[in-house]
């Protein structure tokens, strides 16, 4: 993997982490206020899980497994 590709992955990772953190805050706020559309909340939680999966995949690409 070239340095440019690694830099692109780091940038993508940063963006995904921001979106994940923002969704976490929104979900927490909705729970605190009690104003919750169950379907909307479920979609946000699924999006958050997909983001976490994407983050993990990129981290695995950037941080090689030493034991492998």
C-alpha cells in the first residue's frame, strides 16, 4: 500500500469516526429528551453499527497484525 493510499484511508477513518461520534451524541440526546421516533432511532443505531464495522476494517488495513 502506498503512502498516498494510507493517507486516504486515514482521512476516511477520521471522517467515519466523527460521524460515529456525532450519531452517538444524537442517540443519547434523543434518549435524554424522550422525543424518540422508534423507527428513526433504529435506523440511526444500524448506521452507527455499520460505521463501527467500516472503522474496524480500515484500522485493520492500517495496523498490520503482527502475529499473522
